[in-house]
C-alpha cells in the first residue's frame, strides 16, 4: 500500500492564502510611506538653517549679518525678509535675495521708519531644497544704532583751546536730530590731570581757563535723549598758545623806555611852544599916538611908532646934547612934556 498524507481541509487553505496576500499589501504600504518620508526630507527641510542672524548699526547705517548652518554645502544661497512690527506681512529684500555664505545685507534704506521696531529673517535654499527661517531680535534704528564719534580738530587760542566738530556726511540730518550734548574728556599730557566737560552741541566749542604753552589731549563723545550707545573719539592733542619768552620781554621793555621818553619830550616841547606863542599874541602893539609933533605952520605931524618914541625918550633922558648951550636940537625933548615943539 502506498501511504498518502492526509489532505488539509478547504477552509484552512483559504485562510492561509488570505493572510499571505494581506502581508504583501501591508509590506507595499510601508514601503510607500518610507518613500514619501524620504522625499519629504529631501525636498523640504534637508538644508541646515542659518545661525547668528543679527542687525548691527553704526551712525544709522544698518547691516544684517548671519552664519550658515553646520554642514551647509558651498553652493547654497540665502534670502532675506524683513517685518515691520506694526504690520503682519513679511517683505522680501530684493537686493538680498541670493546671498552667498559670508555676505551681508545692507538694510539702511529698507528701514524707512527709524522710530519703528523691525525684525529680519534668513533662509537657505537651492532649486529643490529649503531650510527653516532664522529670525533676528527686534531692532529699532534710532535707539539701537551706535553713535560714533564725530571728526574733531583742535587749535590753541591763548589760555584756551578751540574745538571744531564735523558730523559724518551720511545721514547728516537724522544725526543732527539725535545729537543733544557733547562730553569733552580733557587730559593734560604733562602730568595726566584730567576733567570732563559737558556742553550743548555746537560745531565750535571753546575750552577756557587752561595753562599757556601746555599740551592737552581732548576726546569727544555725544549724548542723545533716546540713544545711549555712544563711542568716544580718538584723543586729539594740541598746545595752548605759548607765552612770550623772557628775552623777548626784556627787549620789548628796553625799546619801550626810549620811545616813551621821546614821546614825553615832544609833548613838552609842544606845550611850551604853545604857551610862548599865546603870550606873544597877547602883548599889545604900543603905538605912540599921544605924541603929537606940531609943525611950525601949525600942522599936526604924523604919528611916530612906539619903538621910535621909546628910543627918543631914552635919548632924551640919557643924551648929553640936551645939556649943551645954544639952541635946542630937534632931537631933544623937554622933560615931562607929552609933545615936541619945533622953534
């Protein structure tokens, strides 16, 4: 006899066939899910996100900086968007839509409202891949910018120093609105003595009550009502005006003495000459009109000058001709008479 194994029932055969087909379908479904997950990782978030996204600003010039993520391929591009917090929509920055690693984004003209807060974000991308966005901290241009030092020039003016301040040419109007006062840090080079001086902002300032002929170094920083991020300038040094040397002072005094003496002499001569001229002009001209000479025919003789009459009078008193006997000479006058008569 030939041995024949027992045949399985029909129901058992159908059950085994159903489970086999079900396992095949389950395996196909799991493979499909694996494929979809792989495609999702490759196409969507396979790139590392940028890091250290920040906005730096100096004298209202704003720059966005970032670093690529770890293991970022070299051919990756980066795009930038900004958000004004008073609004809800992110806006792309056209000039920074395809940045390379190591490049920065200039946001100076993008932040159009300096008093409003902003945020910026960066994303890495390729033609088939993108990364997550990395968002910066909140940034307000007017209050967060760093006020750098102005250009400073220094010159001496006796026992003082003149300080000239020049603002940067960029964003000049907005910077003038920010600057309220200047703080001067003054240091004497000889011994290191120093003091601080706070003055209202002016393009020209004067530092008074300093020693003459001494070098001083001055650095300048500005202050604002809404911004305290200030940087002091590099110290500028200058000497106050030098005093006159001792030898020059002695020479000046030695020359000043003779000039003063000559001036006094000229003034004295002028005064004395004026007095003499005044006395001469006041002396009257004595004309002898009281001496009348009677001519023999009874006519009146012309007047004789006072100097002539004075000479005649002296001659009458001191001449010996009047004492001689004989007829009286015409040159002899009678004593005590006011007239001369001819005989």
